[in-house]
C-alpha cells in the first residue's frame, strides 16, 4: 500500500482514536463469527464463485431469520 501512496489507517482494539474508524468494528466481527458457524463457508469447498455466493446468501438469510425469530 505504501508503494501506491496509500497510508493505511487501521484502528487498534481498545485504543481511543479521533479518526472515526472502528466505531462499528464489532458489528463486522460479530457477523463474520456468525458466518463461520456454517462449515461450508468456513472451509471453502466450492471452486465456483457463484456456488459460494449462493451459500453465502443462504447463510445470511438463515442468520436474518434467526434474528427475527428471537426478536418477536
């Protein structure tokens, strides 16, 4: 990234910063943890990208359904 003139700004855990980065970091980490509960997504068996995308969409739908079911 440095070669291209891009200065990376990575938010460190537990360190206060004023840049506004990392405010919703836990949302992303939590979502990845939920997706990794599905073995076929955690270990990518599919060679074709469209099959992997289909399983990813199915997993997201299942996660949304579970969240809706517990909220009512």
